[in-house]
């Protein structure tokens, strides 16, 4: 058996933003958004934004320290910072988080859009199984509010950035360690089709657009992205369940990346399970990118929905396009 999730801690910024507040801020210069539009089209109700002075590493360190505080004596062998967001291009944000959280273990970044956390879980599983590291801390910290265009110049800019209006900020720290003969990761697979790389972008900070301020805003064709996922995801899911010899009725929960309430309903339909078995964090927290899956698992843990022996599926969906599937027996 592979690695398992021992504990999860979260940090949510203090500033709660309702749909009405977001619409009001955008409509200061336009009248293009109407009351109820965001909830009707996206399914979101609220989200949280970090303060302007609050860095990605600040939120990450707060989540990490919360986990360490309630697990005294935990000796972290490795820390992986896994997010779409970062403090800067160089150095790796993991180094800054390590310093702020008071850790002294080796650390590095993993960055693969909204699949950053689940890809880090793939890496952590290999390290744990090989015996290289015993206790690994995976931290995802997302400050996506920086990429929202609150002052669009025209309806074209608004449409291009519209899905970003569901973005929320959050940080999550997860303690990964070895499972037992009865629990842990039993299956994992990553799928990538790079021909769809240009559907969702934030082009700033790289060699293509090193100084283009306009590229600091999110640009996304999310409908086309959904179509690309649906073309391959059902077969990947069926293959995973067949390999594990699991039936749909065996699955207790599906934890998936959440970009809209409709996308969450689509996942439940693909698995043919009730929507209640796909933990919804989107309505309250919005799209928190790589933090969304561990945030959903944490919610289920808090509400004591996860029981020892439960069979769960972790489904990562990310721009690129990238799909990650992990099947786990809960400890």
C-alpha cells in the first residue's frame, strides 16, 4: 500500500466577498453584470480574498504552523510547496515558506496549475514507498485574487476573465506518511494532452511575456476546457476502477478540483454517484485552484464523513490539459 493523508490544516483569509460585492466593484466602471448572474452561471455564493500585503508564503506558513501546532513532536522530513501561485519567480516559494514556518527540512516547489497538490501527492507517495522520507508536508497556497480583472475595458475583456470572478484565496497543509497493509494509495495515474495548453493562461513572469502587465490577468476558455476533459476523463476513470477492482457502489467519496457547481455535478454524473458524495467547497470558497481538493478533504474530515476503510477517489483537473486520478483507502 502507498502513502496516506494523516492530517490537514487550512488557512482562510479574513475578507469574505459576496457576489454582490464583486459585481458592485466591477460595475463601478461598467453596467455589464447583473444581480444573481454569478450564482446563476457559476454556482458560487462567496469567496475569500487575502489582504494586498498578505503574501502567498504568509498564508502557506500559517496553514503549516497550524498543522504543526496540533501535532507536537512531528518531525517533517520534506516539505513540498505545490501551487499555481508564488511569491516570485525566484527563489522557490518553498524556501520562503520553510523560513516563515520555522522548518529546517529540505524543500522544493511543484507547479502544475490546479493539479499541483495532487502531483505533489504522487511524488510524496513515491518517496514514502521507497523509504526516502517518512513524514512529508505538502502545502498549497493560492492568492488568485491578484489575477482578477476588476476594471475591464470592454465586454471582450470581461468574457475572457469572467471565470476568474469565481476565484478565491486559501492555503492548505497536508501531512503525508506511510499507510498500512489496509489503507493508503492503491492506484494513481497522470494524463496530459499538451495540445490544449493555450485554453487557460496567465502568461506573465516567463520568457514569452516577461514584462507584459496585461498577462497578469487570467485568460480562460473554460467551456472548451470542459469539453477537452469530458473527451477523455470517463475512460480514465473507468480504467482506474477496473484496475482497482472497485465498483461505483464501493466509492464513498470523490474529491475533485472545482471550477463551478455545474462541473461538480458533471463529475457526480460521470461516476454515477449522488452529488453529496462529491464534497462541495465551491459555493463557499470558490475556485481555489490547487487548494480545492485538500480543502474538500479537510471539510469531510471535520464533519466526520470519512471513516476508516472508506474507498475514495481523488480526481485532479487542470489546464494544460492535465488529469490526475488517485484511488485511496482511508486510514
